[in-house]
C-alpha cells in the first residue's frame, strides 16, 4: 500500500481530476482517510458504486455532505450500462480551468486525464471495463486484483490512470474494519468471522427488520438473540453437521455471500448506531 501511495503522488501532476470510488453500501467507511493528502487539492468526482445494492434513502445524506464540500457526485451500478457521455462531460467540467489555461497558451486540445482511486474491491476494474465496453483490466471478487498503475484510453476526450486499491495503515475504529470485511474490501481473517457476521445480524435486525427471516424463511422474533438467529439461518439452509449441530463455517460463508450479493435487499451500513 505504501508503494502504491508513493506512485500516486509521483503521477499526480500528470492528471487533471480524481475519480474517487466509494462503495454505496458504506459511503463513509470505504473512504480512505488519506485521500485529501494523496490528491493534494485536485478536483474530484465521487462515484458511489454498487448503488443497486444500496439503500438510497440512507445514502442521500452522505451524497449531500460530499456535494456541500464541493465534490461532484454520481451513483452508479457498474454492472449495467453507464452514461459515458455524462461521465466524460463531468470530467471535462472539473478540468475546465486547466484546459482553458492550456488553450490560452496555444496548446492543442487533449483528453482529460483522470486518476481512479479507491479501496480494494470497490469496483474500479468493473467500472473501467464498462466505460470502454470491453475487458481491459482484471475483475474479481477478492481484494487486490489491480497490481500496477496503467493509463487507459476511455474515450476520445478521456484517459484514465488506473491504480491498485489503497488501504490505510491502521483501522482506528473496529466498526470500519467489520464493515469493510463484510463487503469484501479487506480479507475476512483480519476480523474474526463470527464477530463480523454477528455484528451484521445485529445491524440488520435493528435497521432492516424481518429481512433475514423473509430471505431464509423463518420467524424473526425480536426475542431471539443474534446467535439464535444465526442458528435459525443454519437450520433453514441445512448447514448442519452430524447430530444436528450447526456448521457455523458454512453459515458464515452463506451469510457473507448473500449480504454481498444483495439477497437481503438494499442496505447502507454506515450511520448505524452512529459508530462511524
């Protein structure tokens, strides 16, 4: 991560704008707190990715805050069609002062150069592939697919410098680590699986009641403990060992898969309990 941060700083003078990608399901937790330092005042377009999986009502206050701080914003589902001309136009508007200065100096018109930044597994490669309508970067479900900086021609008026995902050295708030582990941005072993799954069950029961019961097919009584709900999921999906014991490893894998793929409906994890 330190190497990538150094490369970003070295290449910053070569770009006009920053494309910052945030996971719409964790719009605050997925923001690298080093972003201001790394980007050194460059104009920024914030993409809220995977917006089809996000609770838009809970997302809107985060978007409003970003716009109040002077950032352009756009929420997208990178797995579906993108409005490429809109993205290009927004980038050109952000880069207009630089382009106008170059025009006055007699320089030829050129594409806007944008640097794409975000934490691992936030959807950078998927976004790029959709923008150019062909697979030019590797895409995967695990953090850390992109390894090197590379410039990609997106459009006749836009070039993009892709970067590997950058995490910060230390998570001061354990809730942030839990949320990023739930969404696959950091590896699950960083936080014990039982901790992150039980915390997610607690959040879902408080702020999205009956979502778990409706999906897995059991009565989600408020008198059940979070561990009892976990057991209900195991029984409902047949995640059992010999003797009828719950196979928790299978339940954890099932739960994480379903959460990450939107099986419980749209959610936003940030703002719950005001913990971030």
